[in-house]
């Protein structure tokens, strides 16, 4: 379905509220819950529901490595995505950890591991690679009709990775700039000419703005993002240029202003790779994980460095009730009021880069 026909479908309000009457809502889940992907020592791959206290609420086997998830704004459902260049996504009932439906990327497309729902929960938008063009795409799936594929639109760049709904209902898309093709696995095909950017797109597929990182920083791949209540977007970066360059790994994007880069005294220890990023619930600080450097960097609301924590394999980070929750080797760690509490999780999990709060 082309963009014009998708707009017509969106305006007509296709589908009914039947799905909402059949599924539990988030209020039916009493405690905070987080979803992450993980591997066990036998290399089996799983989706895991975690509580704030480290309890495994559910574990569900998946056919390949998982990455991130998107939570429905009303129903207790989350869509978990395969790691790039995966072709599957799974819709989960988070009340019991059971699979509701499985999505497959259409021909000529693969998922990039992320998605986001529209504010009313009717549509799921997924970041995808139209690899034979090549171009970035956002796929459109109608959640009110069993997640039927109903369209797609341009992401505003190459290699769209994370997509995030902003407070005003638009979406931020992290265009990592790296061209890939499934025939070449995860090989990066355009590093000398790559251009990374953050795009703002409307629910109906219009690219409202694109903010590139320019000059020497155009190879600083915008990968993972979070936003505050004012719509300012912060991004975790992965440097693709010369290994001798001391590149910053955090960027901030605000409406009508140029991107701002934030340096940290411990940037070198990240090994040019920021894994995940999240802003605390009160907006006073944000954290960036460094799974390759075994550390987490902290910044204040203005992007100024405030500290560092050494953790073994810190991976995902997400908002908790009064701080930030981080997955790491052996369990999770809760950052609250400047202190870090380590919480064990049963079984020997190796976590993927994301921790998504769904309740």
C-alpha cells in the first residue's frame, strides 16, 4: 500500500475495538515489568519479562537473537523484534508471556530491531531496510486488525534503527546511516560515504525534519534514543570512523537547533560504542551503557558529565519508578539518587542491548 492509500485508511479509522476487549490491559499487571532479550550458555535465545526486583516473570524461546520491544499504549501487549537483519517480530501477551501473533517482514525488507505504536495504539511502526534500493523505511501495521501490514513510508535516511513516539504524537527516527544487505550478513557497505541523522516524521508518513551530524561527525552513527517531556531527543552513538579519533558518544537534538554533542572524560573507555540510553523519570539525569567497555556514563539534564559506574557487560537501561534500571552480567542494577544497587537474576543470562519498560 502506498502512502496515499495508507493516509486514506488512517483517516477512515479501519478496524474495531475487538482486540482491546480480548486482551488484558496494563492495569491488570500489578508491578513494573520490563522486557529484554537474552541468551543462555547453550546459545538458546529468549525474550524475558523482568520485575524491578529481578524476578523472571516469563521467559519465551525465540528462533533467533532478539533486540528491543514496543509496548502497546493500552493493551498488555508488547512486540519484540529480532536483531538486525532479522525478519521476525513477536506480539506477546505480557500478562502470561504467551505469543499472540508473529509478524514477518515483507519481501525486500528486514527489521532493524525496533518499533513504536501510535498514541491511540491502532498502528505499529517498524524500522526496516529496503535493501535493494537502498533506503530506510517505516513499516505500518494495523494492530486493530491482527497486525495486518497496511503500508510503509520513508524514514528520512539510510539504516533507520530506533523509532520513538514523542509527546506531541510525532516520531523520532534514528537513521544510523549504515548501508547493509542480507546477502552480506552484518557487513557495513558504505562507511566512506555514510551520513547519520535524526528525522522527525508524522504518524501519516511525512518527514517533518532531518537533523544530520555533519563534518567529521557524519560517521557517528545515531542508533538508540530517548526523549524528555519537551520533545528533546538524546542519542547514543556508535563511532564508525578512524579508531584514533576521540569521538563523543552522546548527541542531543532539539527543535529548530543544531545537534549538540556531549563529551565525557571516560569516553575512551567505551571503545567507540554506546549501547543504550535512557532519561530518568524526573529528567534530572540520563545514562548511557558501554557493553564493550564495561561501564555506564551519567550526564545531567544539560548533557554535562556527572559520573561513571563500572559494571560487567552493562547492556540495556530503562526508566524505573524512581531512577534507572540497567541489565548487566549476573542480573540488574538500580540507579536511584546517585546510588547503585545490584540485584541478582536467576540463571546465567547474557543480555542484549535493550531493556524496555512495558508496565
